[in-house]
């Protein structure tokens, strides 16, 4: 593969995604975009050399009739069946279930200049995501009540291009107000989200373990999860007192949020997660740690909690698997997020944990802002908005995560220009299994209809 292909083809891969939609039955808490099947046919076959199924990748055909998949057959078994309908041959393109992203911030209503439902859900579709669950902040007002959830739903209506569900917020104001939390859950929130550190948004204050314990007791009745941003500030480890740290240097930012913040939060969380065990006072509730970055002690604690029977899961994000602190250039605040992207050795351990099943799923933590807040000119990591916008490119991050090609091109296109040799079927299949099955269960979407993504990759080796 020559230099030009390395730069251009990965971008084409995701831009070429096509999405087909099929029915799902009653899912009152999930908003369904209008019918947008791209084909006029009633009965057709999608043919590909790389169809991802729960049993492996096959060369074969997917039969679609009246907007439902009715069969998937291997090439050697089709015996002329394909003549019964239209045939669309995608050659080497990957055909697989649409991704579900359980963690995206679309900021609508209230901060649509950061991003709103129309552009956010279009980006999701282009990135192979056919369902996303929207976070209860950075929209304004934050989604912490039935009334504010209604504002979200109104904003989404007729403005979305993929299916969208909503998390509610657990904050000190509602944590001890059972009626308010129950109203929020009854109004359709798929679960709750809370922070153990300042969220960066004034109307979404942080919670402590007492608030979380209360939240879990309500969630248990609804059998829904609590998602937690697990970092607790540890003042003694900020290391910036001597004024010698350059705020344009990524290493300076990294020192301000060491792994001990994640570890401290998870240690505290696990004092209440035991309530979720079978027979415990919060049996039925579930704790989910969002965007884990520390693959050391924090991950080990979570593994131990799982083995003790706590109902706990953990996600990480494509940017933690695709990038490492060593390669982030001075002033390149594009890469600022919290917790931070850590070193290459940590990235390797995250990969291992993902592939071995110790990390349960991936999410984007897509968190856009207006460009001004990223302070691109100033390049100050300590003051810039912390959030990575990745709905459209997350799948590309994952499938292209090694030997990243990051050059001197403009910031706004940099994240697209990755290439790699690591992509393999194991990774692709893990993504499918996590996103299309496990995440369904976690967010209570068992009756969701099946959706398909078709995308092109020129990466070889599988
Ligand atoms: Zn987030």
C-alpha cells in the first residue's frame, strides 16, 4: 500500500458507510428516526466476502425481505437461492451489525452551537453507529428531572438520523428525592449518570458515595444502570506547584490527573457496589464505570469486584486505544479529555483487557465544543475544554490504532488520518459482540431491531 493510499483510504472507509433499518417493537424510551431505508426493493440480498456474524466472518449473503433479515447463508450454501431477489454485491466490504454508542454528548437543547441532534446523529451514522444514548449534560438545562427530559425529547423529535435514547442525571439536588428520580426514570431515562469530580458544567454538580448509594436503591426497582465518571481529585498528586510546567505540554496536563484519581474513585465506588450483589439491598441495579483510562490498579479493582459478584461493568474509548501520551504534540488540545490519554504501555494493557473481556464495551465519549473553547491558538492544555469529538471516526480509531500516521496536517483533519497494520478479525468481532449484544442488555434494549452497517477498509490481514 503506497503513501497516498495510507492517507486517503481510511477516510473513505467510514464515509462510505451505508445503513439499513429494520423494525423494533415497543421501546418507549428510545426515539426512532423515520424510515430511511436506502433501497426500494422488497426482497434483496447483500453479498460480501466479509459478513461479520456471531459465529465468525463469512463470505456469503444476507437476505432481506420486507425490511427484515430472513437468512444469512455462506457462499458455498446458496445453491442458486439468490436468483429470487435483487442482489447488491459489496465485494470485500465489511457487513456487520450497526454499532451502539452508549456515551455521547449532543448538547441539545441549550448548547447547540457546540453540537445538536442533526449534526451529531449524522456523524454517528457516518461512523457506523445506528443507535446512541445521549448523556444528561452538556445540554442546558441538564437532564435531571422528568421536565428536563421532556425538553430533550422535544429537541430530538424529527431531528435525528439514528436511534437515540437518553440517560438521566444523578446530582446532589435529586439524589435524596426518590419521587424526582422515579419520575425521571418513568419518563424514559434508560438509567442515570453521575460524576465523582467536577463535571466542568455548573448545573451538573458532582456526587459522593452517599448520593450514589441512594441512586442505586431507586435504580434497583427499575433494573437500570448507574454510569459513573470515576475520578476523585487527589490534591497531593497534582505536581504543578513549582510553576515550571509548561501548560502547552501534554505531559503537564497528564500530571494533573494521575491514575490515582481513577483508583481512588473506583475504591470508593466499590464500597457501594457490593449492594448490587444478589440478595443485596440494591440487587437489580448495576454500576457502570465510564471511559476507563487507567489499565493498572483501577482495572484490577474492577476485576476483583466482578469476581466478588458485584454487578459492575466498565467501558473504555477508542481514543485511549488509538493514541498515547508520548505522541501528543505541544499545544494540540484536540487530544484533551478526562481522564487523560496515558502512555503507550497503558494503551497496550487496555488493548489486552479489551480482548480478554476485562473491559466490557467501548463508547465514544463524544464530547464536542465550539472550537474557541479548545484554545487551538493558545494551546493551553490546562484551560482548554476537555472533550474529544469522535462519533464519526471511532470505528476508524479502533481498526487503525497501531502505527498511527499523525503528521503536521491541520488539526481539524488530523484525527481522520490514521493508518495501521493491527486491524484484525478479533477486534472487529469483539466490537460487534460488545456493541450489538452486551450493550443492548445493559441499556435494556433487548427488543431493538437489527441494523446493518456496510463499510470499506483496505487494511489487509483478515
Ligand atoms: Zn462523557
